[in-house]
C-alpha cells in the first residue's frame, strides 16, 4: 500500500506541478522573450512532450487510486460519514 500511495502522489505531483510550470513559468517567459512566430513551435513542442507524460500519470493516478480504495475495503469503507 505504501508503494501505491507513493506512486499515486508522485504521478499527481507530475501532473499538477507540470501544469503550474507551464502556466506560471513557461508561458510568461515565452511571451516575454519570443515573438509569436517563434513562441508557437516552442509551446507546441513542450506541451506535446508534457501531455505524453500526463497520459501516463493519469493512468497511474487512476490505477493506484483504485488500488488504495480497494485495499482499504472498497468504496463503502472509504466514503465520508
């Protein structure tokens, strides 16, 4: 269960951290330093690579999330209340 939780958290960090990086660091830096014709290929290539990683991270988050739920006794055991 510890390995599943670690993988779950790492995949979620990759997904959310990557989105934050793209929005708050990559995009403003590209806007500040590159003209639009140069900016588009950079953003396209960077996001293409990132979204390949995100697809894997989403699969890991879903798989480990289900594993964690069922290891705890199923959805009935983990629901609030």
